[in-house]
């Protein structure tokens, strides 16, 4: 029994040492995790602050939108003349990007088309299609 008891006690001591070592490792990793969380939060705040400082304001972009609206209206007028029918978003987008190969997002083009409609230059005989109004017809002379 003494040999078995000795072996048993030695095994328990080794297990206790292993448990202590694992606890130290866990504490170390927990402190590292806390440091990384704080650093991550700080970096997120810095990125957010930089992004908000450099975010373009609508007023800054308004002149650019007006230029796009004029170009877009010209494209829509030409498409209506060519097809002799109301034109859809896809046709407008494709024609605009072909004629003006600038980096303009599709969303911007559709937003400008809707704005032209709201301004009374276009009307929509059915969803997604647009035709000139009398007001839009006056811009044809531009």
C-alpha cells in the first residue's frame, strides 16, 4: 500500500502543479485579452473620428450632383429621342456610364433620376420608367 499511496500522492502533486500552471496561463491570457480589448476600442474610436472628419458633406457634393443631373438629363433626352418611348433605369445607367466613363455609383445615378422626377423634369408612366415633362423638354435646348 505504501508504494501505491506514494504513487497516488505524487500524481496528485503533479496534477496540482499542472492546475497551478494552467491557472497562471489563464490569468496571463486574460490580462492580454483585456489589453487587446482596450486597444481595439481605442482604434475603433480613432477610425470613427477620422472617418467622420473626412466624410464629405452633402453641401460639398451638391455641385457635383448638379453636374451629374445635367448630364443625366441630357442622356435621358437622347434615349427618349432614340427609342421614342419611356426609358428604364437600366438603360439610363448603361447609357450614362458609356457616355461619361467617370466613377459614378449606380445608386447615385438612380438617386439623381428620382431627384429629376421630384423636380418635375421627368414623370413615371410606370414604375422604373421615365419620360420627359414639359419642364424637362425645355432643357432639351441646352
